[in-house]
């Protein structure tokens, strides 16, 4: 009788620990990048450095996992790599690059609120790619988020149009990014269900996709700045490299903690944690970064969060009693990780008829 309560408590503690682990990196990198942008005005160069660091960490961890398990890690062919992974990598690079770029112009509170509109674009592209089914209850979700965003930006004393448009564009591209990422990771034949393998394959193409934009906007400035290539003192160069490296480690930790939270709990947990994360971010921005918010702005933020909460609730209700399952990779006795996947009716029928290919775990 005592085992069940104890098991529940341990599971709850594990979930809380994973959420806090996610918060450290998610909130940390937001404030860290904003702080860094005050003196280091090269957000695209910073993003490129982060991509290199993430790739190096992913490579090292892949090697360690391969030595530990004795099994070769998945490596995609060039044809599959360029045709399947490249679109996701390009969208990811632009989303992250524009988001970091916007910190030169806008406050953390405006960034956090505007970035919340990504839910609308993810929903839109999920409908386009038929990952979601049309639902009339989605109309109030869209209206709540859109009206909340309007109220938040209305009469904002720290509003910057250029930065705002950058984040909106990043959110739009983010909708494409996460939809393509979901499709990419649901293709069992690619074998990219493990986050380390996914990050390993994405980073090089993300770097290549973002590099031309960096050259056009920052190439000349970076090559002549005294913080890097025209440095007069070694200490200044080491300081710049150290601050960029810390940001890269936070970026790697964010990607890994997000996936760890989803895989060990559920995507619903990540969504709910994301709502409280945004509340924490805004409160911290007002308290420590000097962000100013009026009563109308706070009401707009509340309305927007209500729309996001409604969307989460609808997804939970819709998935209850349907195909909310966990699917394992075919032909793998010890999968690295198990993922809750969206399934169409056709997918479900295929798996029911061929249980040897896909093992369904309830």
C-alpha cells in the first residue's frame, strides 16, 4: 500500500526536477543573450558560434554513446540528408538567428510575448501538413492569442517596430520549423528519434544556411571589431570567447532539456511548463531588467496565455481515448528514447495489421 504513494511522489519529484532543469536553460539563455547583446552587437555571429558548440557536444556524446553501447549511431546518406533534413535546418537557423537578432532592439518582455504567437503559426502549419484536423474550437484560440498580443503591444512605452517584426517573422518561421521537426522525427526509417542524433545532423546545415545572412549583415563589422579579430589585449579576446562559449553551452542544454522533458513526461507537461516559464520570464524582466508594463499590457498577456491554455486543453481532450500512444522504432530492442507521436488513422491501421514492425506501448 505504501509503494503506490511513494512511487507517485518519486515520479512527481522527477517531473519537477526535469521542469526546473528546463527552466534553468530556457530562462537562462533568454536573459544571457539579452545581457550579451548590450556590448556584443553581433547576434548572427553569436548564433554561428552556438551552432558550432552544439555540434561539438553532440559529436562527443555520440562517440561516448557508441563506445558505451557498442552500436553504430545513425548517419544519413547525403541524398536523404539534403532532401529531408535541409528544410528543417534552414527554418531552425532563421528562427534562432532572427530571435537573437531581435534582442538588439526589443525588451525581454516584448520578445517573450511576441514569441508566444508561434503557437498560431505552429497550428497553421500543422493544419497545412495535416498533422492536425480542423476544429471550430480553434477559432477562439486564435482570437484570444491575437487579441492578447495586440493589447500587449498597445501603447507600449518600450515598443520597437523593427525588433517586433523580427520576432513575428521568427515565430512564423518557427511554425514551419517545429512542424518540419515533428515530421522529421516521426519518420522511423531516418532513425533520428534521439535528440543527440537530431542535433548532430541539424547543426552543419543550420550553419551553412545562416552564414550568408551573417556575411551580408555582420561580416565586415565582425572582421574589424576590437572585441575579436582586431583585439589589442588577449584578455578581451578570451573574455569574448568565454561569453560566447557559455551561451553555446546554454543553447545545447536548452535543446537537450526540452527533449528530455517531453520524452520522460509528455508534450503536455512541456506546454504547461512553457506557460509558467513565460510568467516567470516576464516577472524577472520587470524586476531585474527594468522592463515596463502597463495594466493593459498585463491584461493582454493574460488573454494570450488563456488562448494558449485553451489550446493545450483542447489537445488534451481531443487526444484522450484516441491514439495518444508511444511508438518504438522498428527493429531496435533497446531504443534510446520513446516518443509520443501524433498518428493518423492510416498509421494506426498499418500498425494494428503489422505488430512485428511497430510495437505499441500504452
